[in-house]
């Protein structure tokens, strides 16, 4: 009988330990899953908010329209830059225009042709409150109401802290290649010559002229002498431009001068004087 009781106690103890182990395993699994969810939670706690982005664009344009200013056109490239910056702010918790090794605004807009840009940033509860706060800040308000800007891109990241907002503004220019820019200058000069009753000038290939234009940008100095160094050149003009629809006055001086041909070299580049890229031109005419 004693042996039977001892055997029953042993079985009960084993059963209890087994049940305890069965309870412990699910708890350990649950704890592991919980830790995993906590580890990945920040990645899922952030998301873009297209509705808030659209609402901010609308609010900005309402402000501009009420003051007789042109509305801003939504630009996907500006939005991409704005979203990348908002993502970085949300990831670091910093509300700054430049975080860590991040580039400044101008190089972040690489690929966009523009001659002016600006940026507003904010952390707030929703789009309306963020916009109101920016309008109550003189510097941010100035960006929103700047008459020179014609394009905007908004990046909004929604997190548990609220929304991180980046507003990127720019005065965008027509997308034009360096080849097309050189063609436009040559055509523009010939239009002036035709209007003045002078013969048009034939294009003369001069590949090295583009390299010389880039050297001007690198040195941050216009240098017509770089064009005069070419053979048979009788006139050389150097200038910078952003809007190619308006020819510089210096180029107009060639409309009545005697010449047999024209070469144009262009380089689209920043410099110490131009934080935003501009076209550097070197134009020569020949005897």
C-alpha cells in the first residue's frame, strides 16, 4: 500500500512538472513574440500620409491665392526629396533641416532644374495645425508666400508622436539638356541677326568649348579669353543664365558684327557664387 501511494505521488509530481513545463513554453513563446513585435514596431509605426500631404498643398495654395500670388504646382521630385527628409526626421526624432551626414537641400534636389529653393519643417498633430504653426512663424511664412516659387513637394510621415512635415519649394525651370541649351543660344543669336538684316551664322563644331565653359564654372569666373584662344576667333562672350528664353544683352551685341560662323559651349554647374546650378556659356564667332 505504501508503495502504491509513493508511486501515485511520483506520477502526480511528474504530471505537475509536465503541466508546468507546458505552461512555461507558451509563455516563453509569447514573450519572444512580444519582444520581436517591440523590435519591429518603430518600422511599422511610421507611414506616409498622402491625404495630409495633399491637404497641406491645398492650404498653402489657399494662402497664396488669397494674396494674389500664383498657386504652386505639385512636383514629384520635390515630394521625393521632402519624403526622404521627413523619414529621416521620424527615424531620428530630430526636427532639423540637416541631420547627421545628410546633404543640404540644394544637392538633395539633384536632377531638378531650378534657380531658387526653400524648405519648411514641422512636427505637429495634423496637417491643419502644422500649417497654422508654419504660417505663424515669419521665416516659414515667407517661404509659403514667396512669389518666386512655382513648385512644391510635401512629405508627411505619421508616427505615434504626430506628423513629421517637410515642405520643399522651388522655382523650377524648363528641363533642357546641355546640347539643347547650346542650340537655343545659337538659334537665338541668329534670330536677332535675321531681324537686324544680317546673315545667319553657321554652327562650327568646337567640343573643347564645353570643357572651357566648365572650367569657368569650376573657377567661379567668367573668362571670354578662354574662347579667344581658339583659332580664327574674332569675338568671344562669356555669361551665365538660368532662363534661356531671355538672351543676355552681351549676346545681342553680336547681332550686327561681321562673322562667318558660331560655336557655343555650355556647362550646367554650381559654383561658389551659385548654390543652385546655372548654365555657364562660352560663345565665339569666327572671321
